[in-house]
C-alpha cells in the first residue's frame, strides 16, 4: 500500500476512535509488533541500498505522525466529560400521586351536595363533656348509652364523643338561628371490632333551625341528598323510630342500590337499606341551649360514613378502611 494512503487511513481511524480500548486496537493495527507501519520499517533493510535512506525517512515520518495522533486522541478521550448514565429514551418514572381515602371521599361528596342546599361545614371537638354528648341531647341519666360499656370516658368526667350530634349543641350554644350546618367527624364507641363494627368510625350530622321548617322540609332535604348522592332513581321510606333528641323521629331507608329494590344479600332480601336517623329537633334540646321556648323549629339527621362507603363500593368488611393497605386504597383513587 502507498504510504500516504496508509497514514490517511490510520489518522481517520484514530480520529473516529471514541474510547481508549478502540484507540489501543488502532495502535496495535499500525504500530504493534505486526502492525502495518512496523512491518514497513522492518522491510527497509531488504531494499536496495540507494532506496533505503528515503524509504526510511518516509516510514519514520509516518510512525511519528501516527504516534502523535494517537497521543492527542488519547488525551482528548481522557478529558472528555463522562457520558450521562441516564437513558433519555426509556419511559419516565410515574410520580406517586396521593388520593383521598374512600371515607374522606364520602364526606367530601356529601358536603358538596349539602353546600348546594346552603348548609355550612362545621367541625367539633372529639373529647366532649357529658353535657354535650348526653344531657343537652335529652338523653336521660339512666340511658344505657351513658354506660361505660358504651362510651369511652376520659379523666375529669369527659368522654370521647359517641356521636356527632354534640356539634349541634356546640353551634346552638354560641349562635342564633337561622342555622344550616353539616358536621362530619370521628366518633368512638367501645364496640368489639368485627366486619361491621369498629371502636372508631365516622358520622355526618346535619342540623337546620329556623322558625318555620316542617317535617316535609326534612323529607325534601333527605330525598334530595339521596338522589344527588346515590342516583336519581333512589326511593326512600321513613319509618317511625325513637331518638331522645328528636320528636317525631324516623329511620330513613333507601331502595337498595345494589339490586334496585328486588332483594339481595346486602339488603337482606328486603329491597331496602337503612341509611340514616332523622327527626324534628326535640323542644328539650332547644331548651338546653337556652333558646326561648316555642320560638324555633328545626330538624336534624345523622348517618354513618363507613356504611355509605361500603354500600357505594360493595365493601364487606369495615376493618379494611383502617388498615392502610395501599393495595386496597389505590382502588379508589
Ligand atoms: Zn338489595
């Protein structure tokens, strides 16, 4: 091969070598023991004596050029900034997004419906007095719910509230009607934990007080809530019941959202699901917060949040809500 072509070819390969090991293999190809330039130098001795000098100079010049190019390329590679280890062609890592707990979702959705009806969101304390949890709600001293088996008592005659109705009392003590409040929150009862009971669960309490509301207003508000929350085909029925703090009192059933009222396991083949307790505020409750007798009327209602979340998602075991198992919770995000 012509020596000029040999140099060009070597310089070309050197300039394209992007890593030290590639460069080393180029060096061996030309300058190694059997390299092309080494062979050329070795062959000079066999040339006729009048050609040796010129051929020797050319071959040495070639070796120097290639060696210089190798040195230069080695230092260029060595000073190159290291290539990033991030492969930008791979799909990205999806950021973990939080979501609301199914219990919180029920509270927020219910709150949104009641907000459209003009109800104000109120929160109350979880450690309460006997007065606010029982006495002011017209619950007599000998009522079984006051027993230590049914209520968690703390030091100093306080207790963990066993119902959110305490918020009604707290609000009425400090404000005058008209009132329209919705009060979601935790309540505590010393129940043995099983698939449908927990020592802690959530309720949503509602209260409306003015000077003219009637039982048909209560029915209207509850029906509107049930239809907005569960769907427009939901029917309701009101069964007479007794609560100390309302008179008259009712238990509200809605047509089973799982079977459409035909009867299934969840509704125990009745086609109806018990969904809340309600009634017109008992005059004794108004009296206990100091409202003048006969001046105000109103209604109250209360429902269990976990029960609604269980019906909504077809969940059979209340304990799943409190275990913080992300495999369970991620289904509702
Ligand atoms: Zn059913």
